[in-house]
């Protein structure tokens, strides 16, 4: 019989999965080697669960039972087990049956299915996950329906079946509930699967970011070292849970490191540990992971290096690490990670190498690079921004940006998501998750390693042929705000976290420098915004003048956003005359708080000799109060240095009080007692003296008295920060402020349009069934996995099934055949070469147009042969002339990592050289087609550029939707190219087409949930 090493063993059924509580399990086929595991598992199942499984008391398995449940042919009889730590926690099996319910073989397409879940693991979603996997196995083996008999009292199992989303029938027969499930995936079953995936992956992240207890493995007894540094950072941040130090060199006697209990191993701690931080050499990590797994640790943060980033041996070491962690049901961040931070009041976790945790705020930050993580933390801190959570994942061998998008989507403490990515492990899934998250809160991404053509060391990613420009276009289609640099990442994040989204592109500009106003005006035009005429307040403007002007601009219905430009104001003899940047900051915040909610950004720069004056003004700002840190066993950390209101060079924020606010200031986390968080009362000008706020709340202005008002509930799709928490971001250059504002304008427009999704193309003349039969006939009974390119007649026949007519083309291997072809088609005609090196290159002289008669045709034939080569080399063809218009190209292709992509651009070498092509994911909607035409830089040529007549864009949009339908309906169509497509004033003509078929590639996003394999 089959064992795991047998060639017949279906290894591709093995999968690591995330369960409902965030832990992991491994699903694999049951083999003959599992007899002892099965018996041990069954002994741990309660009598009630056994009764529900066998409909009678069944205290133990007989030898015959064990043999039957461990011997399978993996076709008609299949058993799967969910394991943790190598031991069974649940099993599922199916047996193929005929219409009479007796054992059968193919072509019978129904099977009886049964589950058994260990009582200690019930409620974790194990049975639901096993159902997804056994259903996928059954479909692979030609089974289309499951039948199950369930006792009426077994409500949990009935719910597993009824909640799966499959079409089903239910009846009551002979004292049991009879269920029949159609295993064909439906929209509902896919939605159920993805909702479960979301909850499970979000919970797995939450277990790591909000642990109740943490153990630092590798904390040295002497100061110094990574482990000791992380331990100290945990304590300095005031972590609210329990902290333990673990060092193998310690003896059995009680020890302390940094004032916390220290032990030689996790077993000596005597209580559960939620998060283990591994700071030991790579060769000692397996031993530490085993210790964690055996003592029920929920998750790992691996700071240790020398993994995939160090070469092939390290890559294999990394794979082994992931397999080992998952075998114990643990997820991990890292290896080679910089750490994680959670500033929520109820957590205050700084499990990173950053010596100072950032203040609490509304930004979630994920980075794959420790160095970039340090730079981003520093940049955000200098500009007064706060974070909700921070993750630097290193090699991201397990938890990745996808998992944190799942978490941030529903995290009430995060309003803006910032990601630095060097690779995207599952682009199709990332795009789906980003689209859902972006509909509720901004997602800003900067992608490194875009042009190197190589995967960053340590990152496991699928191979894709799609250029980075295409991936970027598809991410923008999903609502992602893509920026080029980490500076732009911070710039956009500050604006989005502190300001409401703009209603449109109209920008008011006001300030005390005419030149700076004009620079801002030009920057707005460059970014596609619609700036109003700048308002020059003159260099003598006071903060009161700024306040009045800002109030008026915000109240103007013709304005959607305001950029305030400011230079320091200096007296006649160079002395400061009206105060410092703090006074202006107070005035601007007061104006923004009392006016309609529109985004405001401040541009302040050093011009001429004003740098010293601005720096001196900043130094006169009141000294910030020292934040009160909860007591810890060692000395208190020094308070962080706080930037001035307007920091020269780095930007900063306009805020009241002597220290920066933490983004939109809300209570970092809801109290544990069930009450909603409270927001501080807003005061336009906070007092600069008095007592600092006590406790962990870091409000920008102390309440004036009484209880602070309760913060209102906020919808997940509310586009703006809470009103009382608005914070004005400041930038050292007009271009940076305007670029951030332009990204907000484009994102807001996407949000409005995404609220009303478009419609897919529906056309009565599409013959989907006929196209499917033709594709099946063309591929044959044993299709070549490499695929085949259809001949021109077959391509035209397939396209015609979807209402796409290709203009007829006739071969012309000699002048006489060319004349005969022209007579059949009718004059005037075109003579074209189709040689690969000349195809679609009219600039090389391989095309002759408007040939009105036989004489012109034969002369053109002779000229082409003389200039370019023999007819057998040129492969000339003849086509009837079509109405003149704009030459375009329509393409569609399928990539295993990205999915199906629809592309559009103008024909010609110039567009190809400049990469002027737009892309959308398939299936495309009418809105996608509309935007696709307008996304290319040469789009004005379609709409009447320089007096030319506009072309028939509705016909072009219809063609795009028909191609999208063809590829979406038939995944065997892996590539379509229509070139050129001549779009005239009325109608269009497809002059050339090529179609490539191949066996349908696997759709990983439609299969059962699984983690990337290692």
C-alpha cells in the first residue's frame, strides 16, 4: 500500500493552513504508516464525538478499522489528516459510491464523506478547512457531489456543511440528516472561503502584535547583544504583559536579567508564552523552535540572521525553519527581522531593535528591510507622526504584507497603511486584499528592486513574465497609492493620516511669498491638479492674516484643498518680529478646525538668509513635557527629543502645544472594560504651560475640564480622520506637498468610483459554448503543455465566436497571386509584408497603401522585392483598404502569478519604445475599458488632437470587453493579440490577430486555503 515515499503518494495535497484562531496545522494524506497516530488520536476523542461519528458507542478502533482508515488508493478512497506537532488533531475521508450508496469506481461521481475532530481542537475551524481540501481532492478525482449522514444533535457538523457555501440539498431520513453538496465552487463558497481566510490570517497577526506574555530567547547575562537590546526595549516601552528572559547557559537557580525573571528554558517559566523572540545564532534556532513548540508558544519573531540572505545553505536552513515552526502550529516573522512595535495603550510592545518606540498614531507601517525600517521610523518621528503598528519582516519567510493587510483592514487603530516591499510573494492575492483594504483606508506602497530583475535575497516569489510597469498599473487599478521613494511614502502618509480626502482637484494657494506660491502653482499643474490663482499675503502677513485667509479659502465652494506657503517673517534689522513657527501653527490649526473639512498642507522653505532666523524661532518653542512612562524594574528611559513646529529641511507638522501630535489623535486602543475610546476636547490654542497629561494618553492639548467627550463610532469606509484630530502636515518643498496632495486626489477619485463598480460586457452574439467546443477540438485529447499558436483562419474562427471580426487577408507569394487576391477583395488594397522582422513596422517600408489598380499593385510588389528581399522571405499579403483612423493594439495574456491582464496602446514603434501601454485585470468592466483608453499618454490622439476628428471610442471599448470576456470565459486562451486595430470615426477594423491556446493554468486563488509551500 501507499506510503509517503511511494511514487503514487499525492504530495501536492499536502498543505499548511491557518486555522480560525490564528494557529496553523498541516493537512496531508493518511498513509499506512499512520496506524499508531490514528489509534492515539482516537483515544483522545470523547465518547460523544465518537457516537456522532459512528452513530453508536464506539470506544476503540479494531484492527480492521485501523487498516481500512489507513489504506487508501487516493482515487476512490481518500483520507486526509490535520496534524499539529506531527500528531493527528482531525481526520476526514471519502468513499466513492454509486446511486445505490454502495462502493464504486469511476465514472461514479458521488462520494460519502465523514469527519472526526479531536474535542480539544473543536471550534478552531479545522473541519471547515478539511472540507475545502477534501472537496478539491474529490474534484480532481472526478467526484462532483458529497453525501453525508449526520445525527440531528450534531449541530456543529451540520453547520460545517451548511455554511460552506456550496449548493446543497437537505432531508431527514431514518433518524438522521441527509446532506448532499454540489462540489462545484460558487461565488458564495468562494466568498465564504475568503472571509474565513481573512479572519484566520488577521487573528494570526493579532496573536503576535498583542501578546499577553513574551519570552526573549538569547538574552545575554552581560550588557550588549541583540537579545539584551530587545529585552531592554520591551521594558522601556512599558509592555503591559509579562516578560521573561531565556538563556540556555543559566542554571536551575532563580535569575534575573534587566530585572525580569530569567530561565534556562521555556519549561521553567511555569506559564504559557504567547510570543517568543529568537535572538540566538542560526545553528541554535532549531533547538529553540522545538522548545517553543513543545511548550505551546503561539508565534515566533526570529531576529537571527544567516538564512536565505546568505546563499544556498541559508536558503535551505530557512525552509527548514518555516516547516518546523508550522509543524507546531506557530507562525513566524522573519528570519533576519528588525522587529515589531504596537503602540496601543493596552499593549505598548516594542519587540524591535529600535531603542525608542514611536508615539501612538494612526499609521500602520510594514517594511521588508531593516535599514529602510530604521529610516522610516526616524523620518516619521522627526515629523511628529505616530504609528499604530510597525513590522520589519526581514526575509518574510512566513508572515508577509498580505497577512498584515488582512489585519489592518479591520484594525480600528489604523487609518493609513504604508508598505515598503521588495517583492510580492502572491501578487494575485495582494491585489485582491489591497483593493478591499483601499476601499476602507489608504494603502501607500513603495516598491524596491523594481528594475534589478532579481529577487531580493531571502524572498521566495513566483516567477512572472509580467514587467514591473504592468504590476504597478494593476496595483493602481486596485486603489493602491504607488510612490517612488520612501520620502514620498512618508509625505503621502502624513497627509492621508491627518487630513480629509479632497472632493476634487481644485487647489487654493495662499502664503507670504509670491515666488513660493508660483512654484506651488506650477507643481499643481505638473501633477494634473487645477490650481486657483495664488493669493499673496505679502511678507508682512501676520499669523492672524494667515488664519483669516485660510478660513476664507476653506469656505470657498470653488476650492477642494489648500496649500499654505510660508517663509519666516523678519523685521527691518533681522530680528524676529511676530513670534515663531509655533504661533503660525496655532493659527492654521484654529482656522482648519473651524472651517469646512478640506485637506490643508503647509510648505515652508529656507530662502536666502532666513534659515538662521527660522531655526532660532524654532528654538524658542516651549520645551515639551516629559511623557510619563509606566514603571519598570530598571531605570526610566530618557524622554524622546521632540521636533519644533516647523523643522527646517525635514518638514514637520503644524500643531499646537510643545510636542507633535500623534497623527489623528485618538486613544490608541479601546479600554478593556468594553467602553469605547475617548477623544480629547479640541482646543485651537493649547496652553503652553501647566501640568503635562498623565498616564499613557498622548493628547495634543489637555482637556479644559470635565470628562472628555466619547469618540464617535467610525465607519470602516469613512474617508477622513476624525474632525477633532486633524493635523496639518508640513513639507520643505512645494513639489513634495503637491505630489502628496495629488496622490490623495487620485485616491479619493478611485474611492468614489469604486463605490459604484462597473459592469462586465454582456453581448447576445457571443457563442460561449461553441467557442469551448472549438478550443477543446483544437487542443486535442492530449494537449501539449507548452501550448500552440493558432493559424490565422483558426484564430479568426475563434474570435468570431465572440463577435470579433478580423479583416480578411489573402497571401500573395507572387505578383500574379497578388493581383488575383486584389480582384477578390476589391480595390483599393494594401500590400504588406508579414516577415517577423518587418511585421507591424510600417516605418521600415514594408507596407504599401491605397493601391487603386493592378498596375499600381504590380509596381509596389516589384519595389518591395527590390528593396527588402525575395517574396518567400517577405511573405507578402493583400488586404482591402479600410477607413483611415488611429492605429491601436489590444492584447490579453495570462500570467500564473498575476492572472489575466488586458492591455491597450497605440500601434507604432514610438509607443512601444516609450512603454505607453495601459493595463487592467480581467474580467474588465465597462469602467475599466473607459479608463484604459484614457490612461495612455497618447490618448489625446483618440479624442481629436490638433483638429483631427475624434474616433469611435465606444466601439473600441466594446472590443476590449469582448476580448476580456473571451479570456475570462476560457482560461485555455492564454494570449490574444489584435494588431493593428484601426479605429475610425465610425467603427473599427481588426487587421491582424494571433491567438495562443494552452491547457488551463491552475487557479491558486480558487483552490482551498493554503500557505506558501516550503
